[in-house]
């Protein structure tokens, strides 16, 4: 594949390029949100910032701006940035994302099964991570992390409060569809491939990408489950060579929270805590989830394993 900027074999420069595009579009999307708030809602930048810090008690106009801002930002940094990056480097940009790779149809069924089977296990890891306590000398850091987590939780609660079927589809777009496509384009479609070319160690590249994937969300008490999901999506992409499989898994992960919150509003306040009630069988439930998840991951690897051609 011919390169336009002649940096196809220079992963360090590729990383600088995607970071510059990410940062530039992040700033641009923030400016667009401020302009929209001022022009269409009459909210100035200072007032908007104040409302965003306490979105739960803000008015409907501020919430509308927050949702639209989230959509604009996600599209900008997760979809436009990777697309512009690929257009600048590759002659066939969309092919570089490996969205045209054909895989066995059973992969899609396996991904669906894996995402649902792993939900109890992921829920348990979320619960363990949310109860994390830092050493005493890091108490100030922990307080800041919990304050940030509380703020993020309030945003999630506001976003997952619905007033009809229309808002359900809107939040599916904002929380599930755009992040599933965009985050996989950026992290697996661009960053993971850059790190593989740079490190020459696919396993290290997958884990580094997953760490960055989780860190970007700035949700410290959900860091480990999100990182492990990133690792799982990374290996699925590495084995299958198709970005559609991690996109599907990502959509199921995010979309299931949105849909469950719509039909069971009482879950909203506990969206990031285990939804599986404790009982005498809870541990067994988690163990079974782990075993089935590992079995499905092994099957996915085997299904996509390409045997080397035999020579006479």
C-alpha cells in the first residue's frame, strides 16, 4: 500500500500525527459546542462550564448541549481523526482499517455469545475495581479520583434518563453506535497497528493499546474491566483481521447498558456496579462466566487461525 506522507514505516511519526489530529479535533469540537450553546441556547462559555460541573442539577438546555457536545466530540476525535489520518497516509484509507476483510460468519455469533456470557464476570471485576482503596499516602489522589468518578456518574445518570423512545435511539447513537465504531477505529484500527509495527511484539501492543483505551475514559474505578475489554477486543481484531468483530462486541457492551437502563430505570444509579444480586451461588456464577468466556475466546482464536501452507 503506497504512502502519501511517506511515513508508513515510521510508527513514531504515525503516532505523532494521530495525536495531533486527535488533539486538534478535540479543541475544535469544544469550540463548536461553545458556539452552539451561545447561538442556539443563549448560554455563554462560563455559564456552560458551571452547568457542566453540576449537570444533574442543570436545566434541560444545558443537558441538551451536553449530549450534543458529546456526540460532536466523539465523531470528531474517534471517527474523523482516524479517517483523516488514513487519508493522509494510505492510498486506500478505508482498506487500511480492515473493514473489508471477510471472516467466517460464525464469528459474529461467537462475539454475541461472548459478550453476554462475559457480563457476570465483567460485572464482578467492575465491583472489585469500584471498591479499590489506595494507600494512606495517596488519600488526596483517591479523593480526587472519587470526585471525578462521582461527576462522571452524574453525567451517566443524566444521559440515561429517558423521556421516550426517541431519546433511547438518540442515546444509543451517542453512547453505543458512535463509540463502538469510532473507538475501535482509533484504538484497534490505528493505535494498535502503530504499536505492533513499532514494538514488533503484538501482545505488548495489544496491552498498551488497551491501557490507553481505558485511561482515556478517565473513570478510575472502572479502569481494569475496561482495560480487559480492550485486551479482548485487541486479540479478536489481531486474530480475525476484521475490525467489525470488535465493533460488534463494543456495541453490545455499551448498548446493553442503554437498553437495560431504558426498560429498568432503577438501574440508572447503579449502572457501573454489579447488576447480579449476591447469593450463595454468586461465586459459582462468576466462575462459570469466566470458564465459558475463556472457552469462547479460545474458539474464536481457533476459528480464525490460519494454517501455514504445507510444502512438499
